[in-house]
C-alpha cells in the first residue's frame, strides 16, 4: 500500500499535553468510506474515517508479534459486511477487554476491538483497500507499559464522536 504522504512521530511530543493532542485529532471533519478486509476476502468491512489518519504502532506482546498498526474509529463508524461474521473468530488474553478478531480461513486480523477503546474499532492500516487513505501519521503506543502509555496519549479520544466526553 502506498501513501502520498507519511509521517512518523512518537506520541506524545514532549511539549504537548494530552488535551493538545485531542484538539489536533479533532480538526479534520472531512470523512470518506474506506473499504477493506482480510487476505482471502471472506471478511469485508467499511469504515467512515478521515482520509488522513493517526495509526498506532503498539508494542504489546500480541501487536508486536503480528506487526499490527491500526487506526481507531467509533464503533458506530464501522460496518462489517453481511456474510463476514461467520468467518471470524476471536482471541482474548490478559484483561480480556481487547477482542482480537481474525479470519478463520486466512488468519488475518483486519480489525479488532482494542483494550484502549472498547467502544471503538481498531482498523489495520494495511488491510484498507488502496485509494482512500491519503496520509498516515504513525505514533508509538508502548503496549509493554500499557497503563502509562494509555495515560500519556490521546488514544482514548479516538473512539469518541466529536462532542462526546472522555
């Protein structure tokens, strides 16, 4: 997948507060419908999000083994295609808050419910079909020090619709 513009940053920058990050995230009101799914195409979905997203590279034991990088949307902005559910299975571990969904046929996790945002959906960047993602800013989430990283980043705001409180 090719992106016309790619930014890599660590979250949060030393001089910014959590509230500053939330304001930056909320500035882009334009959205598009992104389509995507797993490798064998048995799992398909659509998600309404900006063409410019913040993607999280997590270092927790699961994400680091899978090389997962994802952006987060409110669950109301995610729609699983009609026949896809029958091809999904779920893996949980630790707190069992995260629901790691993967295709029973090809094994790809194209989306999941993240521990950081149980009211949202984490969409795997590389599982989005070409053509609608114009810019991806990568941020680091220290999943090996989950609680500290959660408190020091704006990640919890990403599953909220503008105007909802954290």
